[in-house]
C-alpha cells in the first residue's frame, strides 16, 4: 500500500477485516507500506499492521511477493504509480479521483486495458458503491422496480471549509488535488449516478465557485482539516460545483458538490425518480434506503424507510443481525471483498479504470462548461 | 355554544367551515353563544361569528330555535349542562374530558341513553379521532392490515408546564379540571387506543406524579398558558401519568401523559404492533401515518411514510390536492361533519357518552391504581 | 372574486376565516363571485359563501361597492382583468403566476405603479411566503442568523403527472398556462428564494423537458387532476425545469421543478447555506423549520427542528397553542391579513406586481437559456 | 475468549481493531479461543483470528500466559467461569446479562470485589454504553445540560420473533437464557438508564407476556434466528416486558422490551426529559443524538439533530472525519479500549459486576412484580 493518511487508514482496516467476515478466495497479506519518511512510515506500519516499510514505491512494484498495489496517495501521483505497477504485472487498486487530469486518466485506462490482457486487473476506489443501501438502490433500479429513470438529483454536502479560517491543505491546491469539491466529492456522486442508473452523464452545464480565496497555511494536518498558522495562501480550486446534466437516456439530472454547507457533515444525497417509483438516500443515515413503489395502493403508498441490514441485502449476510448497522469504513471492506473475488475469478473488477475515466471526462466537461458561460458541453 | 375560550374558538371555526367544504345534510346556524360576562361574551360572539349572546345556559337549552348544544366549558360544568340539554331534547356535543368524576360521567351516559330513545343524540369531543392519519390507522387495523393487535405504546407529551414559573390555571385545579395530565391529555390517548384498536382498556397499573407543587397565580390567561404574578398557589393535579394497561384481548399497552417533556409541543405518539404489521403516528407530523406491512418482501420492507392527503384518505376528498396538508383545527371540522351527518341520519354519533364513560372509567382506575402501590386495577 | 376553482376555494376560505382570528383594520365582505356560467357560479357562491354572482368581471370592476378584486383565474386572463380593475381604482390580488408572458407582466407592473399613485394597491398571490416557517426563515436570514447567503438549493417536487395517463388540463396547455412545471411551481421557489434571501436571481442556465408528449383529453376536472377519456392531445408545456442560477450577491443556486417525482406530493424544499449557519425547509412537514447555528459549540451543534408554532413565530399568536400546527390554506388567510393591513395603512403590499414581474423575468430567462444550449442567460 | 457465536465474533473484531485506532497502554494478544467442539472451535479460531484453541475453559483460566478472560457464552455459564477466572487472578469481561439468576449475580459481584482487592478487575459487556451518542448523552446529563432528570422513556424494540414460525433457540429457553426480552434486551435499557442518568431504578411495576407459546425446534442457528423443523417446543421465557419504574430521585420512567414490534429491527430508544432540556436517541439512527436546550430562545429552539461524529465527541477523535459514521461493532471496540485502559491504570472498569448486579436486581424485581399483580416492587 502506498500512502497511509486518511485513505491509507481506511484501506488498512479493510484488508485486515475483510477475511474475518467474508469467505475470500485468497487470504490477503498486509506486506509492505510505502511512505517517503522512513520513521513516519514505520510508525504508521506498526499502527496499521503492515509487516514492512519501503520509502520508494518503485521497489515495491518490482517485488515478486507483491500481488496487488493499493494506491492511497494524492491524485497527482496516481498515474505514474499505477501504470508502473500494472506494467509490472501487479493488480492495482487506486483511490479516487483516478487522476488529476484527463490526459493522465486516459493513459491509466489504456494501461489498464493492456494489463488486463496480461492478467493484471485494476479498480478505482469509489467506495460508496459499496454502501449496502446504495448497492440495493442499484439492484432495484436494475430490476426495474422504479421503471425507467426520469430524473436524478444528487448532492454531496460537507461543511469543513465553511469556516474561512480552516487551513489550506493539499486538497485546496490545484497542483496536488486537480480540483476542489468537484473532484474530491463531486466525483463520487457522478460515479454513483453511473452506478445506480446504469447510464452515463453525456453532457453538462456547470458553474464553479471559490468562496474563500485565501486561507491560513496549515501547520499540522488531520484527516480533512488541520491547524492553520498566521501566513495565508491562495485557494486554487473550486469550493462549490453545481451542474445540470443529461444522462444517456436523455434524462435530466442536477448535481451539487460543496464543502460549505453548514450542518451537513457528509451528506451524500441521491434521489432517482423513475416511471414506476423512486429511491432516495442520504449518507447521514447510511443504513437506510427510502423506496417508493408506485404500484402500492394510494391509501398506503409512501416512501418506505428500508433499514438495509437484512441478510438478503447486499453484503449484509456476513455481518450482524438485522438492525445492527454498519459504518463508514465497512464500504472499504466490501471493496476489498469485491476486488479479491474478481481477481481470483480473473474478472474485471468494477469500477474499472474505464469507469474512472468516464467520471474524469464528466469532471473535465464540467470545468469546460463553467469556463464557457455554463453552455451545455458534451462529455467528449 | 357554551364557553368561548380555546375550545370555543376551535368549535366555532368548525361550525363555520364545515359546510363550505363538505355536503352537509343540514346547514348549521351559529345562533347563540353563552358566557357569564355579557360584555366579554358579546365581544367573543362578534369575533367568533355567533348571532346572539346569553349569560345563562339554562335559557338556551329551553329555546325552540336551538337544536344542538355545544359545551366547551371546563369539565366540572359538563354534567349539569349536558343532562339539562338532553332532557330538553337537544342534541349535545361535549368537550372532553366528558366529566370530572366517574359519577358525573355515569349520570351523563345514562341521560344520553335515555335521550337517544327520544331522538336527542350526543357525542364527546375527542377530536383527534378525526385526524385523517388516525382515522386511516383505525381503518387499516379494522381491515386486518396489521393482523391482531399485540402491543400498544401511546404517549402524549407537551412541555408548557416544564417551566416551574408557568402560572396556575384552571387546568391545574382539581376542582375545575378533575385531574391534570391524566384527564387533559391522557384521556385522548386512551380514547385513541379504543378507537384505533376497537378494544377497551380493561385494567391498569399506574403512577401519578406532581413535579411542581406550587406555581404563580395567573393574572391573565391564554389558551394554555397565561401570565403569573407574585403570589403562588398549590397545584392540585398530577403533572405526569404513566400506566401499563391490558386491552380486551389481553394485549399489553404502555401510556404516558405529561406536560413536562421539554421540546415536545403536542406529541401524540401512538404505535400499534400487530401480528402482520404496525402503524406509528406522531401529531407533530400530523399529516403522516407510518405503516409497516409484514407482507412486503424483506428486501424492500420498511415503514411507509404515508402522506395522508390523498382523495382516498378519510375526509381528504373535501379538501386540497395531495400533499397540501391539514392543520389542528381541521379535526374539529371533521367532528362537526360526522356529528351533523349522524344527527341527520338519526344514528348514534361516535364517540358516544358511553365511549366517553369508558375512558372515564380508565382514568378512574388509573387514579385508584396509583393510590394502591400501582397494583393492577381492573376497569370496573 | 373572479374564478372559483382550486384557488377560488382557497381564497374564499381565507376571506372567511381571517377576521375570526386576526384583528383586521377592515372587516372584509365577501360580496360577489364572478363565473362565466351563471348556474355553476351560483352554486359555487352558495358553497363558498359569496353574496352575489356575476358572469362578467367587467361589471364588477365598475361597481362602487367593490373595493378589492381577487383574481383566481388561469394566467392568460390576469393581465386584462387586473389592469382594468386597477384602472377602476380597485385594489387587486392576483394569483400567481402573475401572467403568462413577460410582456403582460410588464404591462401589469406598470399599471400597478400608476394605480398605486392613485391609492389602488396590488399584490401577487405567492402564498407560500405566508407559511410561518418560511416567514421565520426570511426573518432569520434578515437578522443575519445564517450570515451571508452562500448557496441556495430549491426544489418543488410533485408527482401528479408521473402517471402517463393522467389527463390533460389547462395546466398542460401553453396557451392557458404559459408554461408547465416552470410557471406553475417553479415560480414559487424563485419567489421564495427572492423572499428569504432578500436577493434576486440575476442569471440562469436551464434545461426544460417534456416527458410525456400526449395525454388523454380530460372529461372532468379536479383541483389538479381529473378523469381522462379515449382521445389524446398534446402536452405543450414543460414537465420538468432544472436550472442553475446566480443571485445578486453572486451566490450560486440550484432549482428543480417537476410534477413527475413519484412519492413527493408537494415537496417544496429550500435549503440556504450561509457563512454563519443554514436553514432547511420541506413543505411536506410544513410546520417545521430546520435551523443550524454555526455559533453553537461543536459538541451540541445540529440542525434544530424548530416547530414553528410558538406565539413568537410569524402569524402564530393568532392561532393555537404551541404544537397545534397549521395546514395549507392558512397561508391564504395570512395573505389576506397582510393585504388588508397594507391596504388600510396605504402601504404597498408584498409581493408587489414588481416582485411578480421579477419572477416572470427569471422564468423568461430560463426559457431562453433552455433554448440556447443552457448558456448562462442574464435576467434582463 | 470463551464462546464464538454472535458475541464472540463481535468481541474478536473489537480485540483486533482497537489497537489499530486507539493508543492502548497494552497491546492485546488474541491467544486462545475456547469451544466444546474442537473442530468447530478451530474453524472459528481461524476465521476470527485466535492463535490457539481449547475445549475446556478450566485449562485456560489456569494458564500463566492469559491475563484476561472474555466470556461470550450463554448466561447460565457466566457465574462458574467468571468466578473461577477471577479466583485465578485473571481480569474478566463477561457478556450481559451478567447471570441468569440473582443469586449467581450476587456471587459474581462478591467474587469481583474480592478479586479487585487482589488486582483482578472485571467488567460487564453492556456495550451500548459505548455508542458515542449515548456516551455524549451521559456527559450532557452529568454536566447539567438538561437539568435534573424528570422523566425517562426507554424502549428496546426488535421484530425477529414477530413471525410465530421463527424457531426456538437458547434465547427462548429459560434454563439457558434466564429470561426473554427482559434479560436479553430489557437489561440494556435498564443499564443505559443507570448510565445516562447516574441514578438507579429503585422500584418497578411490571407486566410480562409470552405471545407465542410454542415454536418450531431449530435445526440450525444463526446470530439471532435459525431454521426451524417440523417439531415444536415450548417457549419458556417472556416475549414482552413492560414496566413502570422509579429512579433514585423519585423520577418516573417507562420501559418496554419486545422482540415482536414489526418493522423495528434494533430500536433502542431513550428519551430523558429534564428541568432544563431533553435528550432523545434511537439506535436505528445510531450516530445521532437529539438534544433540546430549554435555554435556547423560543423562536429558534428545537431538538438539535447532533451528528455525533465530531472529534470532540466521545471516542470519535480516533476514527474518521465528521459525518463518517460508525456502526454496531464499534461499541465493542470502545469497550475494549475502556477495559484495557482501566486495567492498565489499575482502576475499576465500568460497568462493574456491581453495576451488572444492580441491573439484575431490577430484572428480578420486574419478575416479582409481574407475578404479583404488577404491584410496585422495590428493588431490594
């Protein structure tokens, strides 16, 4: 695994826990953690449970005893590491956003296609696909339970930047992060829309905004926030991304990604209205899927608050009795399960690098539309 | 109509509005308002839309041009007025609680039975039966949609007495009000349980508490609260009533009535669990009934948030399009509709005085149990 | 009052009820109802409580005993009636949308300005401004309780057209209704955004869609729906309107209006995020305003579910004790109260025709943007 | 660890995960798993990550390399194992209910007191104390944020027995389980009430019911449910427990525990009303605490939906950014953290066996009251 910050912690927990609850075809071994500082990497490896430490990822991708490389670093490093690992015949899991630029994403997707022919498989870490309630949403849509998709409304609302004195971090630096709310969290709701509807966003009309132009330079870092000092530096990414979209079928959709919505901590809200029903989800109540079935008689029809904790629900048979809900990091456990199973079966895991590229193309179209008076901009 | 305070205002609105939305067999005429002070009664009549004023209800019950007497005074006056009106051949609507003592309630019920034989009908104003969502709950239970009733949990929570300096009012005076939270609001949830389940409470085990023994004497009054002065007087009623109960079928139930639950303004919460489903209601979201159908497949089962505003829902065809909800006073409108229709048809309106007596007997058993170490006390 | 359908019923109820709960400077007299069919108008007048009937509104605007004309007809008639009434020195209340075309709206606004100089005042019936929770939202924003407005997300979701066999009505005919979801319900959320934020929408980027191109011709009508026959006719308005917007301050906003969102009956949802807090509202729980105060300490900060039924809340002192909520038509009562008070004081009621025109200009810009590849289109 | 079923899995996960997120003073080693069947125990040990297997717990409590014994077996075995382990100088964690009889619990508590003097510490596994939202509730109450406790309403609702064909398991056998809903889930809400209020239940008035007298004998088992065969056997425990209670301060409380509430999967609901505010919790939305502060001005007062995921919240600094919630098994992780820290500090962990005994005494009083016409029964 390369990187050991927020995502590194989540991925480590996933590798550790998955085989304890699921029957995996392979037993994952947490072998080597990569970090630039040997001391800090060693400390992280002890805490997170990795056997060894390396300071250069290049050495790791060459090792024979490494089957899979898990990339948890900022987006500007993804392309180089992933293509090298794939070229070396390793399976690759890369955190989202897949890359910071469309060109990098295209290179990676091409590398992934080539590597797949050689048996090296790859996956992008859009972990929210593995929220059981959202996997159920996808299944219900695929089964036709809401009919044809007519409208999508998707929001990803956080508030950790609402305070203008929240410090700068790499997530606010275009060079490191590629974009702001758009790539960090907007990417998730685009991917979730692709996942749930089985369609793609084919065009967008967008606005991007930066509300706070300068912030204190961070003197220490946390998972998302850190502590700021007296110096201030520029914010070079968007604080807010709003866009209209068309899906493959022509259905309209609205998207909003922001880290300035006071009181919304991690509110991924997706509502899909179809010709025969609707589903609605909010990550702040992540074990619940709301489902409206238009076939119910009008007297007793209403959104059903489905507690997605039954043995029949995706991933849930492995866990606890009904009503005993899961948390955030379980999505990473499920991601590991799906990845290991696909690798063992020699099948393409999803979301593939092509799926990641599809999201990247939407983000790119959003930026181009926003720079062109919000004019409707086809995705490629 | 006798009395013109909180309930008098609600009843006046009901008489005024009912014929504008419903096809009533008779067109009600708001003829005469009774109040002890001629000036204040005249002022109220103008405001509330009554044609005349009387200061003595005895003169009204003798008038030939009065068909129905609507009694909105405190409970200690109900028995005398109601029996006189019934004896004079008038139909009677009496606010709940029907009476302050069991003896009075029995007298009234006997009078009602006798008068009914002469064509004078009577009804108790348990208006919450006319919340469309609760009428729907009753219908669903009666249709077997939740199977046999296994458990009831009923709470009526308010907070207008949580402040120890909220002033004394007649509602805190045992001589006027009969009891405190028990009769004022506990009576409603007992009646609603009777209504929804079609069963009766047959025994109880209870605790009554008075949290604040003395309060400022009121210097002015509002609907529930008023303004207090420097003098303090004793609270002679219960502040909280909690009781366990058995229904006719043997099903257990829990009840709580309190005016001390900070943040709960008028939270009538009823949840009925049956062998085949469940219903749940909270008046703070009064246009909604939550319904769980155990026949739904486990993957998509969940409490359905039914917005009870469809034309197929009780009373709703007369009002607005779906989603355009009703408010508190609409229950009084529906009460008038049901009363006028029953009177026109010569049928017993519900809840009858016998229904009111049944509630009164439960309240009496609660008081006796609370005075006897909470020992299970049959309802007569 | 001209017109007696859905809106006519709501307005009649408002004129009837307002003086019973509020101290009005004038006592409204419900004098004359106008309808083209004398029989049906007479029947409606009896039901709704109007003293007389006319078949031609022109006669009414000339009568000396009429002070105010309340226009509840479809949008294509508003301009002619309103300008005539204003020219005759009558005060005017006109239902929304103010007009079907921008040109008509401009004419009306000019007429209103001229009439105001002569003492004839006018108001547009954006009744949702009078939901107490939304009036409170406006007050909190005006008081700075959420700081500066950063983002608005506004949706108006209904589902009465989701069924493709729901019949045609005048609301689906561009000639009568002007536009579809956009003018019918989108107008409300634009006006509410203006009202709550105190800002104007200054530009939009939009998409309009018609999902169902043909529908059964209606053989009878209800408030929103009716019954359809075997013939089918074209839908000439939008079924869905989505748009991005900029407010005067530059803040971005997202809007969606649709009558195809299964399970959402009348879901007016407004969320405003500011620099110091946020407010959120959903009409399906209309007595509640959710309020987040960023000044609360982090341990106990959270959206406050404010039950807007306290005497200190807008309009509520006139009604019931806390927790005894209001319904849909109360907004019309409050509208009458505000209108009568403004007229008595000789002050401009709000929303004025200029406010209505401002909304109309936004709707016009939405249509132009949708016709131009969603390009950002300034509001005039 | 003794036992490896539902609770064994949860405890194993806790021992595995705790040191990865928290700075523990000792690094736990998962040494030996005890099970009667060597094959099944070995299989479980592999899956759950224990180094060795034993078939007799007696050998384990004698081993020098074992510091702590974690007892996850049914309640009828707790007393013997726990007292032996304590006598052998081991620290002990025992799942709830502490014991099946009051006598056993008293023996255990005495043993714990004696062992503590020798440095062997003990704890009962009331894991729900470690839900961050409930730990926050306790803190707020202790800090006086809701004033003095006036009323408690506590429910624990499940539905896995609502189906009359759900099979028999040891949880329905009085000899193994001690009692039914009362001890299985009622014990939790009694302990939580003790924990949150800092008071004890001092007397109760109770009703116990068994709704389904016979069930299919289980042919296989799951965490809570299994598969039933054609034979039927008797249910010897309660299906439902309802009771009124008095706390030390005299405050009244209501309790309900049932596994027959259709649609409620694991609804632990606690609401505490105090003189200055209130808190409300439902495990079905476990990352949320609702908090009402009566000091808020009436215009903006309302239950605050606090998402208990901030770094300032109990246990949360170790986990993820705000809004990234936890799940059921995290409570066991926190339990391990608190236990290891207390043991390292040589301090009594909570809840102690005396705390467990206090709950057991309440359960015993409930059974005695239910057998005595619900008469108020002091807790010893």
